């Protein structure tokens, strides 16, 4: 049987991956800044993005379109369904399905 911590990590993983999919589906490339360094430059490689995430207590998903920074989504691990801590207003429509998904969990 999974512990509460394991269940929280699973929920956060689902939310984080949904956020990545939302950004990619909206036509953005996604980079990952882990609060200390750039873990991944913008890419559309979903697996590379997932692998670059969650190495620290927070990630900033950096949305890029045509080589120009378009905004960011801040994830803070340990906050459970409040994982999506903040985001730039320019990404509000793109990230909305991930926020709604988190609310349902």
C-alpha cells in the first residue's frame, strides 16, 4: 500500500506532466529551470522535459515560441495539488486545463 507521501508525489507528477502537455499542445517549446540552473533548454521532447524535472524542490517551466521567451509556470514540489504555484498571465489560457485537472484531484 502506498504511503501518503507516495500518493502526493504521484499526484504532483500527474499535474506537472499535464502542465507540460498543455504548453506543448499550445505550440510552445519548454525549458526547465530548477531554481539553481537551467536543467534543459527549450525543447518539444516531452521525455527530455519530464526527465529534467523534479531534481530540486521547484521547477520553472519556461515557455518559448520561435526562440522568444513567452512566459513561465512555477511548480513547487511538496504542495500537492497546489503544485502550480504561479504562472505568467500570457500562459493562462494554455495552462488552464492543468489547473482545472489539479483542482479535480
